[in-house]
């Protein structure tokens, strides 16, 4: 069905998926858009606020007002030892003010936005007859079919971050999950942790990290949030009864990293592209063409593998694998592993290229 078959679009949920959909719909079609959001402000749920820049290949430049920081590299620590130190001349990710970003996207969409309104699909269809309903409710859609991992997010002030252009990831042997430090500037950051451990254990690890790290000696914790992230990957069970489902609701989250904003926005873009082609039902095929579905599947298999091995990590092995080709970790974390990755790895040594090829074959089959 094409957009012309409907009087408009009714979007349930104003997270990255729903607000991007409204934003792109306004740019591409002249149609009525109504957005329902259960929260009093869009985008308020727990999130690290890290957004990879390549999302702009799909939705265009993100509104500058919402950009808090340009990230040009990252460091990964395993068992308190630095294993990956990746830097780039260009911005690879943004720290965004997530609620503000959602607001700006919605503002540009001219949609009618109903905040503080929780609505069921049935109700939305009844009220907005002849509108295309879109489910963008995040992990709250079909929760029983999901594998959810818990995340805790603290916002800190009065820190002393000497390199605020770098994101940090910390993980420890025996733990399926990681802790992140995502700076807004040298004084403010999001520090969070996500993983398969119970809430109390994650909280203990997070608070111990903040206490131990000198950069956060006199830090004030100004916000504490927690929430779930879907790690099943894209699953047919999440697809709607003849209704498009986008974003985390459809499982568009990288299972290993928990990165969900960019995939959610790309899934919204895919739906718009399919509508432009005259049939929204093609949106899964459009999404597949972006390579996202394959990368998510790859990360899901890797997550399962790590869980089976009980997250046993060998620091020396990891360090030697990524030495001189830290970009590999960037490609893996951000879902870009393919044949091209293998070719790019060749100058790092045939052995490494072969290991990568076997990893891709093993996990993406
Ligand atoms: C602790 C934590 C940290 C994270 N950090 C990052 C990060 O740094 N970067 C990243 O890319 N991803 C991160 N993620 C994942 C990311 O937040 C989500 O995957 C992403 O927000 C999904 O976008 P979405 O629009 O699909 O769903 P959501 O962001 O969940 O938005 C769905 C919206 O729908 C609303 N809603 C639900 N039901 C209804 C209803 N019936 N009626 C009306 N409204 C409804 C909800 O209130 C919500 O606002 C993190 C997740 C967690 C838990």
C-alpha cells in the first residue's frame, strides 16, 4: 500500500524511530502525521546518548542544537588494561541531547504530537480511521517474546575528563556486558553499565568504578535512570499484524553493543523508502539492503558465543588481534563486518585477515 492510500500516518512512540519517521515523512510526502508519546517529553528513557555519525547518510545532518559533543575515538579496557585505542581525525559519533533531538525532529515534522498519551494499537486504529498506523514503542512491544538486558545510566557533573573527545568502554572477564563513559565535555558525562547481571550487581560495579576513578573524585551524580534493551536482534515475532513495526520494537538494536538509536532511525528511513516505492510492506527488504539486518544477526551470534564461553577474555590475545588495526573493532562494534573488511585487514597480516574471514563466516551464516 502506498502513502496515497491513507489520509495520514499515526505513529505510536516518539523515540528515535517514531520521531525520525515523522521527520522524514514530512520531508518526503505531504501527509498528516499524528504522534502519540506516553512520556511527558520525548526521548526521556534511559540511554547513553551516543549516536554514530553515519546515521546522517540516511536522515541528513542532525539538528546541531542537539549535538553536545563530537567524538573522534574510543578506548576499550579489558580487566583494567587498555586494549584498544582508536582515534580518527574526523568525528565518528555525536553525544546528543536525546530529548532535545527528538523534539527538534518532531518540530521539523509539523506533526501533531500528543505527549503524555499512552495509546494501544487498537485505539489508534479506531480513532484515526484510514491512517497508516506505525508501531514505534521500543522494547514495550511484545515484551514476552524479547530477551532484555538491563542497563543503568548515571549523569555526572564536576568531573575532570582530560580527553572529552573519546568514548570509553570497560569490561571485565566473567561479565557479559560493559561499562561506558560517554563525555559531553570535560566536566559532564554519562557513565553507565549494561549486562546480564542483576540490577544490584550492575549498580555496585558502576558505583565502585566512579569511586575508584580519580577523574570522578568530586563528581556529583545528577541523574540516575535504568532501563532495558532488546538483544534478540530482528525477529519475525516482533512484526505487526499487517502494521509496520520499526525501531527497537522490531528488534533493531545491536545485541553486542546495545546501540539502538541509529538502527531505529535507519529502520524509520527504510519504511519511508518503501512508502516512496509505493508499498510499505517492502520495508524489511529495504532494511536488509542497508546491511543492518546481517550485522545485527552477526552480533547476536557473537553475543551467544561470549555467553557460552562465560565471557572468558584473554587480554593478550585480544590486544595482539587488534594491534595496528584498531579500526577493525570500530567496524565490528558498529556493524560493518563484511568481505570488504577482510580485504582491508590484509595489510595487517594474512593471519589476521584469515581470522576475520572465519569470524564473519562463522557468525553471519
Ligand atoms: C541504559 C541504556 C543505555 C543506552 N545507550 C544507548 C546509546 O548510547 N546509544 C544508542 O544508540 N542506544 C542506546 N541504548 C538503546 C536505545 O536507547 C534504544 O534502542 C533506542 O532508544 C530505541 O529507539 P526506539 O525509538 O525504537 O524506542 P524508544 O526509544 O524506546 O522509544 C519508544 C517510545 O515509545 C513510547 N511508548 C511506548 N509505548 C507507548 C504507547 N502505548 N503509547 C504511546 N507511547 C508509547 C515510549 O515512552 C518511548 O518514548 C541504550 C539503552 C539503555 C537501556
